[in-house]
C-alpha cells in the first residue's frame, strides 16, 4: 500500500464517519476508496465493516455521554435487523468482485440523490405499526448486511415513520448499525473478505469522524463535508462503472 492511499483512507474516513454520525451515506465514499486503494470489491465491502463498527461504537458512546440514550428504543428493531443482516451478508458473497463493483456503482446513483435530499424526521401522528416497523427493519438489516452504504439514511427515514425525533433516531441508528455489523462482520471474516491493513487504516479515520460527528453534530460543516463526499462519490461511481475506461477507449479509437 502506498503512503498516499493510507492518507486518502484516513481523511476520507474522518469525513465519512462524521457524516455517518449525523445522517448516513459515508460508505458511498469509503468502499470506493478501498477499491481505489487496490482492495477487490467484496473485500472492500467487508473491510469497510471494521471501521463501521468502531465508528458507530464511538458515536454511540458519545451520544450516551451527552445524555441521549437510544438503547431502549432500539431494542424492538434490533431483532429483525439482525436476522436481515445475516441473510444479506451471506447472500452478497455469491457475487463476483467485478459484479459487486458494478452493482455498487449503480446503487450509488439513488444513494447520492438520497444524500442530497436527506430525510427529515417529522412526527405527525401517522406512524407505522409495530408489525410494519418489524418488516421494514428486516429489509433494512438485509440491505445493511449486504451493502451497508446509505443504510443510515434509510434508517432515519424509517425511524421517522416509526415516530422518533431526529436526535433519538440518530442514537438508535448507530446502535442498530453496531448490531448489524456484529452479525455481518464474522461472515466476511470467515469468507476471507477482509484486507486488514487498509481496513484498520480506514477504521482510524472513521472512528475519529464518528466521535467528532456525534460530539459536534457537524453543525456548520456538515453541508460542506456532504458536498465534498457527493462529488467524490460521483467520481468514484464513474470509476466503478468503468466510465473512465470507456472514455479512454473512445479517444484512442478516434
């Protein structure tokens, strides 16, 4: 691994961890950055989970220190999310690295749109029933176990419909992410889909960002970080989809 790749992973991890703490979508940046650092697609998806776990633990600890306790509220949704996470993490391993990178690149398009128009939590009395919430979080767990990118944004949207305010929803979200990752990570380890050196380097950045995001709320800096992340995500999505290669082929044939 080159030194600049390590720096890129740490800096990108800090930005992604901060955004993950207050909303979600950081893996749209970190997974492609791992691919850029030479980690194959499925291994990048697995390696990313090390930092997701440590950053969400850091965020959860800071939320709790600040008096925001999401554990009681999280318990009803953790169960279905755990079951879904196991299903998703086992299923994603059936894809080849090239197929995963293409699928991830395609998924980044709607995720970028969701990031631009991030969900706003509104409590208007029209909330989901317990059964609906359970089914939704089974699906959320499946997606989180398989892909992870953008799952925080999806969870915020779901938790808003379940009747939670923004701060509580964020504290629940990080706890559910911890639980989902604890189930999915051993699957990726058993399958050999972890590249430990880049995973640990990225985890350092993600953990710092997760702590900062929960502590400061990324008040005025959130939108700037989000714009940088979106721009980088678009560029990296184009790389994953092979657009740069197509352009090069076009010019070389002209």
